[in-house]
C-alpha cells in the first residue's frame, strides 16, 4: 500500500500531535474550506473567480489563504496569462482527498442547519 505524500507545512504550525487538530490548523479557519469547496466542486480557479463567490472573501485574506494552500501542496499555482501574469489555482491530488469530508459537512448542514 502506497503512503500518501506528506503535506508541507511551516515549522511550528501544529499545536498538537492529534491528526484532527493538525488538519484544523491547516484548514480550520473561516475561509479555507470554502476556497477548497469552490475549487473542488465549482471549478473556480482564478483569484477573480474566488473573490466573486457569494461569501465574498476579502481579497487580502483570499491571497493569504491561496498562498497557504499552495505552500501546503493542496493547490498548484499555474500561470495562464502573461503581461500581466495571471494565475490559476488548481487542486492537487491531495486536495481531492478532501471531497468526502466536504460532502459530509454539506450533508450535516443540509440535515441540521437549514434556513
């Protein structure tokens, strides 16, 4: 059985040896899972595309989260235009592993957190 590659993180980022706590350290803020949702389920891939989603993530936070996701190996940053250079943010194979967790969160919300 092949072991999945480890996600790269900053030294000292983790507050615990618990896998759930470490995952929350990477993904558990207000915006990161929504960015991953948009990339994985809605094929959003550009800064403009992410910034135009209904939740309206502030641009400074969007830039920081995208940078963090690229550094962690969950997104690849790929130039799609020159002059000015513009980038796409594409989910990696590791990011695809988040799909079941996002589906579970959606199911919970659909069941218990209706408008």
